[in-house]
C-alpha cells in the first residue's frame, strides 16, 4: 500500500495520470458526438492536420510554448475540416476521399515544416517530435493546467448546449424548424472535437488520437440506450483507459504511454461489443444457437413421431442411423439433449445393432403439439430486445 | 552508362517517388471510386505491426517474404474491420478507426519491448527517408540498383499487371457490385486482391515515404484525376501522370527549400488536386459556377416567359416594374434578363409592348406541365 | 423585404405571391394559398409538383425567391411556437441512443429556449402524448426497436407536445400499415375538432375525400384550392396530373 502511495506521489507519474484522465474525459464526451454524427474518422484527419499548426505555432512563438503550439494546432485542424467540407460539398469527391486528402496533404505540409525547423536548428525543437507519438512523461505541470482548462471548457460547452447538440446530432431538420442555428451548432461541435484532439496530442500523439475519439464512445454505446448515460460512460471509459495506460507505462518503464492507453481502450471496446447486456454480440450468438437447438429438437421429435405413426406402432423403436438419414446429419447431440429432458428413451433392440430410440409419453405429447403448430416452438422469443441493457 | 543512371542520386530519388506514386495510383483509383479510400489509411498504419512482427520472426527487414508477411497485417486490418462492421454494432468508419490504432499500438509496443536497438525507428515509420534510398543497393543483373527502386518497380509492375488483367472485372465490380456478383465475378475476392496489393505496395513504399505520405499517393492523385475525367482509363493515366510530375517537382522544391523530400512530393500532389478542384474543365469549381450561372440565366428567362404567359404581354416599362416588384430583381438585372430572353427568342417587342413568342410559350408550358416535356 | 400582408387572422396559413427557385428554375411559381383555420387540409399533386418544397418554405427551411408566408397573421419566425412539423420518416439515424419518450420530449425544446433543460413537466407532457397515440407501453423502447408505424406515431406525438395551432405533416401516411394510418387519421381529426389546423402532404388520391375537408391541388402553381367537395373534380385533377389522368380514381365527379 505504501509502495503504491509512493508510486503515486512521484511527480511525473501524477502528471501523467492527471493528463490521461483529462484526455479520457474530453475525448469520451466529444467523441460520442463525433461517432453519432458519423464523423468517426474526422478525429483522425483533425489530429494529423494538427502537425503543420504545431510547427507554425513553434515558428511564431520561437520556442516550445504550449499555448501557441496548441493554438496553431487548433487552427490547422479546423482548416483541414473546412477543406474536407469544401471538397465534398463543391466537387464530386465523397467523404472518404475528402478526409483522406485533408489528412495526408496537411500532414505532408507538417512534415515539410518540421524538417524546415530542424534545418534552422532552433532550440527546443526536439520537443516537437513528441506530438507525433505523444510523450506523456515530458508533460509539465503548466501543460496540465492548460489541458485542464481546455477540458473544462469543452465539458461546460457540451453541458450548456446539451439539448441543442443532441437535437442537431439526431434530427437537424427538426432542429432547424425550431429556429436553432444548425450550421453554427454543427461547426461548434466540430471545433470542439478539434479541441479535444489537440488536448490529447501530447498524451497519445497524432496517430493514436483517432482511437481515443472513437473507442470510448463505441464502447459506451453498447451499454445504454440514452445519450446522457452514453456520454458519461464514454468519459468514464476514456478516463479508465487513460489511467490504466499511464500506470502501466509507469510501472514498466520504457513502454510508450500512448499505445498502452489505446490498447486499454480497445480492450474495453472488445469486452463491450461481446458482452454488453442486450447489444452484446455473444448474447445474440447464444440466442441463435438456442433457437437452432430448439428447432433441431422439434424436428427430431416430429420425425420420431412420424415413424411411429407410419409403422402404426406407438412403441416403435427408431434406429439412430435412420434418424440421421432422415435429417441428413448427425442427430446424436440433439437426441442426447432430448433424452436428458425426458422426451425420449434410448433402448437396445436386440438382435439389431446400434442404439434405438423411442418417445416417452411426454415426448409424444410434445411432438403432437409441434405438429399441430410448428411455429409454437421453432423461433422462440421472436424479436426480443436487441438493445435492452441498462439505462 | 545504365549503371551511372542507376546511381545518380537525384534521379534515383525521383524515380522511386514516381514508382511509389504509380503503384499507389493504380490501386488508389479503385479505392477512391469505391468510396473506401480511408482503408489505405488503416492499412498503411497497421503494417507497422506486420513489419515489426516479421522482423522479430526473421530478423530481416527486406526481402519478398518479409514484404508479403508484413502485408498480411494490412489484410488482417481489412478483415477485422469488416468483421466488426458486420456485427452491426459499429458503423464502417468507426470500425476502421478502432482496428488500425490497436494494431499500430501493438506494433509500437513490440518495438519497445524487443527491438529497441534496431534501425526501424518509429519516426521513419511515419515520415520515410526517401532522401537515403540510394544508400542501400542490391545487385541485379550485375548492376548496383537501389533496393527501394527494385521493390517499387516490382510493386508497380504487379499492380499494373493486376489492373490490366482484371480491368473488366474491376470496372464492373466497382460500378455495379451486385451485377458483378450475379455474373460470377466474385467481387469480394477481387476486393481482397486489390487490398492485398495495396497492402504490399504500402510495405514496399514504407522505407521511402512512410505510412502517412503513402496515403497521399493513394488518395490524392486519383481524386485529382477523378475531377478531370469521366473515363476510367483516363483516370488511371492522369493519376499516374500527376504522381510522376509531383515526384519530380516535389524533389526540386524540397532541395531548394532544404526540407523533407517525401513530404514535399505529397504537398505537390495536394497542389495538383487544388488546381483540379478549382480549374477542372468540367467539374472544377470555376467551370461549375460558370455553368450554374448559365443555367440560372436560362431559368431567369423562363421566369420572364412564365410571367408573360400568366399575365399576357404589356408595355416594357410596366413589365420591368412588375418583375422588380415580384421577384425583387433590380432594374439592371431586369433589363439584362429581358435582353437575354430576346436573344433566346422567348420574347419579342411589338412596338412598346413586350410579347411572348411561340417558343417562349412552349418554355413556360414546359415548366407548368412537365409531363408534356417528354 | 416588402411589407407583409398578413391576411385575415382566421387564416391559419397565408401564402402570397410565393415563388421558389432552384438555380432560378421555378419549383413553385406564384403561389397564393389561404388555408382557413380549423380545417384538415391535404396538399396533393404529382411528383415534382413542389409539395414538400411548399411545406419546407412555410417552415422557413427553404428560402423563397419571392413572396411571403404568414401563420395566423405573422411571419413564421415570430410564430414558431404555434407551428408543429412532422417530417418524412426517413430523415434520422434510427440507431441513435434515444428512447421514444426522449424523442417526444424534444418537441418541448422550442418552448424551453436556450440553456433550460427538460424537467418533470416536459416528461409528463411527453408521456401523455405517447398515450394519446397509443404508445404508452413503449415509452422506454430504443427507437430502432419500433416498427415503422410506431416510429411515425412517435414523431406525431413529438408534434403534439409542441402544442401548436398549425400542424404541418410531410406524407404522414407513407409506408405505414393500415392500423397506423387509421390511428393517425383519427388523431388528426381530433386535432381539427379541437380547433387546430392540419396541413398534410398526401399522396393517395383515393382517400382524400374520406380523410380531408379542405385541399389544395399543386403543380408548380396552385391548380385549385378550397373545400374538398368543391375542388375534388376530374377537371381540376386533370389540370394537375395531365397525362397521368388515367391513374385517377373512378367515380370522380364530372362537375
């Protein structure tokens, strides 16, 4: 325990954990809106497009002064979003090409500026690389305050314009009939997403910021059917992956923080997609398997029943191989389950070889029910809750 | 003679750039047309994972096996993305943005743990070192050839052969996937083949231009070409021409300014795109606004025809005043519309009175009874 | 801007000299329309006649080239709270994390204004509206789990909580089952009987006489408007539908 406290008392580690927390909150909250507005990859474009701004900020300030660098990053990110919008609106290029063009050309411009700065041999330029891959440990206390300020501002903005953002994301046409300035609100949201990206750059870097925008939101969507809880959960997931990644990298020195944070977030996504109640893929698969089994049981029972009526002998013993032939596949498993349920009995029928089966009285009754209404059992629980889950 | 050319530093660099551009454009054209060009973003990042893994297994960085092995990581990305999207819990674009960061992160961490000393540093991963391709040569047919040049030539040739051999199938499955499937052309297999080639090209181009700049070569020249032509063959040709021109111009600009060569090449592709976006003869912003202006003017004349159709002719001055009042056209605009409508033969003056011609009456009816317009 | 001519106050929707162009091409030409207060009105016309454009222009979603619109004697901008709109069903992302009750509550946002959050009062109103459209039991469902007809009823309930005087609907009966169609019509009749005005774009000429008491026939221009009994004639419909007149229902009055 005291070891852990000492660990947490370490200044660098405290900085990193605090930074990762802030990153998680801001990207979770704004990422939710990006994902819901089908702008998941916008985060990727915005983060790559921040590079030229980082360089410009450095060039203008002359040193690695965080406010100027972040201002530059924000400016070129927003510019790239506008470029993407212009390309898709005023030409026949589709969204994917618009995103890709903005991303790669702005980044290339950033690379050019980066090498230009290296050429000038300016002092402190080494720190610029840290924005490419993130360098959490290099974060200063003052950097943290700036991150906290930007995060606080973003969260307050979303809280203040909550129902407007929600309406614009869900039904922009209806929002316009209520007199909301839809274009302004959409632009504000996009700029806020750019702000979140800029906040995260120092922690996880240009490449991995895309994941921080998407992953917490996608994971959160799995657990709830309401926007409010989704945004809260996304913030919590973002925070959890941030802290987990930061602590892991502090514990095992030498492992980069950004990738660890992203892997933590990816793990949360994986668990959520598989296991979230209602929307979890695993439950869907299990349900389908159960339905398939129920169907198989009904069919085998019906077959047994048909064989007995065909032979005019209610105690007729059907041979395993015959049932298999009827269904064109092995029915051993299905029969075993039926036997366990008390619907059929296995008997030996000497001198014939192999296992034979007969219906129990209960089985006969169930078979009659199935024949009367084949749909009664087949697809049990139709259309149940794909999206149930918590609230 | 040939040997001298092959070791001429500026020439090798430009040739490598041009070959990267050509190979990338050949696959990029189809990705852009299919609307999944962002898969190249995912692929080019994910192969970092593949490259690291292959290096750990074989302790070799280049060679055909290594390139193909690393390329599998790109194919894996595509596969995982589709798997995720098929659950219908995640939209396509979100699926892309979930998979490649995870693979990229794994690659970086593997590098952190096992390979701190190798030359494969993460900066080269993103930025490439096209300026140094001439340092690393191999002997081919008793000639010393830069290794990157060999691999890029092979990639370009492979992509070219693929496009030529399967041109009809690629075209059909790009424009009408369902029809291609119905005709038995297996569009899914074709799509995977295309993405495997994209992935292989990305690995081959990696040392030269890095992950992000590769995306520029895949997406930007084909997009620029798409704004200039409607024909697939022309799109391929124009895309390749833009790639080659960008490599040459980018190299010279980079040397002049003493900045990243790969970066400058990608910036120049962006300039070509900007030019096509603004000044393309048919789809450029300027041409389109000009065309829209023309349409607007024709329609304004039709509005005048409609007005005269409804209200009958009248003294020019009165008509002009009524139009000003009704449509908020100012005097200059009203006069211009009347002038243009006369030129189009929709209206004609009879003394002081402006009347609708037979042609004008038809133009008005065409708007009011579109079912007769045919 | 020319000074508005508001029309008589008992006119619910007053449209005057309205021309709407796309690239200067008239989609609506010289529309004059006066929908009296307290009627259930259909807007009919062939495809491309500008029906949806008319509704959108009344709502200020489309900017007219000329002319103006008044709702109960004043421009839409000043009458927003007296108007409710039900869009075509296809316009939203059904996987959005929101429930039926939540969507209906959105109808109150216009009354709340900036910064205020919906509270108990809004949720109670929303619950009552859902009850009114026969969806009380499904309030907590995520919207993708509702059938097409149920989704349409949710949008109708959202319009109800707007507590408007004029209801504008864009093809409310398109693609819904017969039960939902009857429920929607019954609800709209109740609104009319309570003195509200309903204006709906309608695509099915066969049911106009049964459902509506007022109608406007549109085809770029207004072909005819007035009580259904007077306007629903073969002659008028032929003017709007032209060659497609064979599609018209039989037994249409030859007046």
